[in-house]
């Protein structure tokens, strides 16, 4: 019988507490004991007992208003429950803003022992963040039952930190109200964000100055980034290109080639290149060279592509012209070779008839001096070893003048480093034909067609320059 009575009593208390909560929900600013007891037709002392029970549990809070005490619902968390789930830095303060507890992560964060903080008022701590007016106001409001959030930048021992701070109303096991200050250290995130921003700006600076085309796509080959060079080449804006499919920008008969290159990419072979035909803006055929590189994630799966391209139309045309020049040079060499062979035959005939060695030297010297082209021999230091008559007439130098001149005087475009590099790869018979310049004695510069070769005579190597004024 007593058990039945106790159960009924507990059930009645439970129902009364629910009724009090439902009533207080309708009055956010709170009600006093008299107002609550009258509204629920409850004895004042019984009502006061329930309110004390609810306050200890953290369900309600009270605020002194003159001689009356108003009670209102709050979302106040029991301290023991909070600490069971919160592993980060936390500081617990009471209604007087005095520190009741500091977790180890908080001590590690502020790099101080417990005795520096324990029992001190929060605003008296030797850290700038605790002296912030909005911080203090948020702590006071949390003690009074209002939770809030705050983001702040601060310095601890000279290092900059980024904090996200939560102010949570709490109630201790003894029924005292307070505030839990939960600190989330976002420093690593913001530092990484700053570094990422700098890297992005550096990358944009690099790509904006590139003359080659740079295109980024996702795994579905949708364009996510293009540099200015590619925008100028296509005559479209960055926004107009991003989001488009990359492959359809090429000729239909070239797309399959590109797909084959992309399908061949792997972590072991991450890049591939291809030369493709294009249609220029004027309708003529052109050429482009592209290098595709796959971007792989940690699972070695393609997450995107990085493409670098350039317009090679002028290069292809230059290669064709160079081939024509080379063929012409080969024909000229063959003709000259035949001519020299004929000359050698005639020389051999003369030598066989009269004083072979002397006649050969005299004839060679004569041919050298009276050649229609300027011929100059240089030693490895660049000094003039020998020059023919035509060279003297062309440049305005006497035979004696050549003894004081070097290759840098004859051809001002050649630098000492270039001259050393030419000799580093020198071997007899190595030939080269270029368009260059020569300087006359009076300083006048003129263009020449130069045939260069290395010859060996009496164990010494000489650089032979055969030039003709253009």
C-alpha cells in the first residue's frame, strides 16, 4: 500500500514539473513563485520545492528583480555531462567570473600551469583575449543562461592564433550556475588557408605570364582553369571557357588521338604528348603540340588533367623552309665539291708535270687569295691566322692589320662564351652555314652568308670562315 502511494506521489510530482515547464515556455521573461502557483492552482511551498529541484537539475534559472525572483527555462548543461564529451580546451567559470576548472588541453594551449588560472577572475588573466569586452559580455550572458559563439584572433607568446569560442551555460553537481568556455583552435586551418591563397596567387602569377597554353580539367574533362594565353588564343574569356568540355574544342579527326593519349596515362606513365592539326582563325591549317599529365589521388585514380599546349604552326613552316635551305646547301656543297674535284684533277696534272709540291702550294695560295668569297682562318684563341685578299678588300684591312685582329673584331655578334662552346665541339670537317654579320675597319656592320668549318693543318685545328656579302 505504501509503495502504491509513493508511486502516485512521484507521478504527481512528475506531472507538476511538466506543467511548470509548459507554463514557463509561454513566458520567456519568467514568472515568480506566486504567479506560477496561482496559474497552476498549486500550493506556494510545493511550487517552491519543485522550482528548487528543477534549478538543481539545470532546467530553469532565476533572476532577482527587486524583492521578487523570476524563474525561467534555460538550456543549461550539467558540467559533468559536458566534460564527458568535450575533449578540447575548456575553462569553467562561476557566476562571479572566477575560474573553477581548466582542462589540460587549455593549459597546453595557453602554455601555463594551473595555479596561474585557478581561482582568478577570467578578465585578470595575462592574455589579451580575456580582456576583450565582447568576450567578457558573452561570458556574463552565458552565466545568466544565454549561450553564444565568438571568433577571435589573438597572440600567445608571440604566435598568432585563430579561435572559435563557445560560451555554454552550465550547472555544477552542487547546483551552482556558471559558464563553460570551449575553445576550438583553428590556427592550423587558417595558416593552411593563407598558404593555399599565397600558392594560388603565385600559380596565377606564373601562368598569367606563360606564352604556352595551360588548361586544367576534372576527371570528366570539363575545364576548371585556363590561363590568359589560352584565352587570348581562342578569343574568349576565362568565364566563357570554364565549365566547357575540353575535347570538343579540337577537330573531329584529332579527338580520338587525344582520347588515346589520355587513356594511356597511369601513375607509372603520368604524361603523354601529341601533335595535332587545327584550323586557324583565317581558315588555314595550323598545328599545336599538347602535353597531357594525369593528376592522381591517393588511391592512384585519375582526379583531373593538366594540359600544356602551344601553337607550332610557325615552327612547322620554319622546319619546311629549313629543310629546303638544307637541301639547297647540300646541292651547293655537291656542286662545289665537284668543282674542287675538277680543280684537284687539274692541279694534279700540273703537279705531275712540274715541281709538284711547289706548284701545288703556289696554286693553292693563289686560289685562296683570289677566291670570290672572303676566307679567314682563326686559331682556338680567336686570333686571325690567315686571311685572303678578298677578305681584306671586303673588310678594309691590310695583311698587317689582320695580324692584330680577332674573331670578335670581324664578327661582333660572337661572344667569348659562344666561341668557347664552338671549339668544345670542334672536329675536322664539321660544317655550318648561317646568316651573320661582319664589321669593316670603319665600323660599318653588314650581313653576310657564312659557311663555317673546322680544318686541321700540321697538327693544329683552325676555324675556317667563308663569307659572302648579302
